[in-house]
C-alpha cells in the first residue's frame, strides 16, 4: 500500500499567538490537499489558538516538544496529556536544535517517544548528522544509533504509525539542501534499519520525511523519491510558499 505523504511545518520560535492566527487564515486555501497530511507544528503558546483557527480545515496541529513525565513539579514543561487535551495530534521529538542547544540525549528522547505514543500522539522523530560526521563518512552509523536508541521498547505496531524526519544538520536553515540522492540514500538507510529492527511490513509502513531547506523549488524532486514521504519544513512553512510545497506536484 502506498504511503500517504505528510508535509509538516516546523514554526520553531516564530509567530506570536495573534500572528499565528493570521498566518493560518492566509494559508487556509493554499494548503488544501487530498493527497497529503498537512501539519503545523507550532510553539506551545500558539497551540490553543491554532487548533481553533484550523478547525474545519485539513490541517492538523503538532507541538514542537513535550516532557515525558505524567505531571508534577517540572516547571516550564508541557505534558503529553496537556497536548492531547488541547487537540494536538503530532509532536516533534529530538529536533537537532533541541539535541544541540538543550542537550537532549537519546535516553531522554526514547522516554519522550514512548510517552507520546502512550498518550495517543504521533511522534515526528528527528535524526540527522552534522557536516563533520558526513565528511568523516559516519552518517549512516550515527543515524542508525539515533534510531535504535530512540526506539528502544517501541513495538512494530507503534513504529508503523510513527513519522521519522531525516534532517541533516548542515542543511537546516542554511539554504543548503541535501541533494536528492543524499536525501533518498539516508531515508532508504533509515527504512532498512527499521526492517532489520522489526520486519519488512513495519519498514514499508513507517513514513520518513526529509527536512532541511525544503522550499517550493526543490520539494517536487525530493518528495518524488521512493523513500521520502514528505517533508519537515522550517523557514518556508511561515509563508505562502508552504502551499506550493504541500501541492508540490
Ligand atoms: P528549514 O528547517 O526548512 O528552515 O531548513 C527545517 C527544520 O529544522 O525542521
């Protein structure tokens, strides 16, 4: 069965609540699609107004982060249950900016993945290599280690529902997109890793996005690759171009 494309915006730390509502209105008609799932992953404070703003449209809302504990004394954190109750469907886990600036490691990310699934959220699990790692020739070793560690104790049935985003760190926000061949090669490598860890049916079901300077000009070629099931889009998700990316064909 063909995998349905999933195209998600990652707003990062952009858009105040009122700007967010305005952007939803601007994009509303542009992001209509029968062929792809469309998601806006938004800052925590924008979740409630954005859920309201996209009501009745094809857009689903995602969070950019969450904490793995159920509840309690974790000042500043947001739980999976809070996201779920607010109408969130997806949650980005392990974005390289969180791994890097906020020192999130794979032990923590594995806990977050499991908690998100338990709460009925779909993780968009991010992985990706630095430029140094690519130049050293350890890209796939590194990504396999991330995937294997982040999915400890996650079952095949749970992985089938998962979204994995391959985002080479050197391509994020740099305008320097991975070549189509590089992106396809790693996305296939991730699928092969899932097949080894689980089985072929699980590998065939999991959706794998490419992220890193996706724009209206390169989306069509990237998303046409056999192992690329859509994109995680940063900068270009904040403007009308996102509609062109969603309707890339
Ligand atoms: P970018 O960001 O599209 O601005 O490169 C992608 C991401 O970090 O998810």
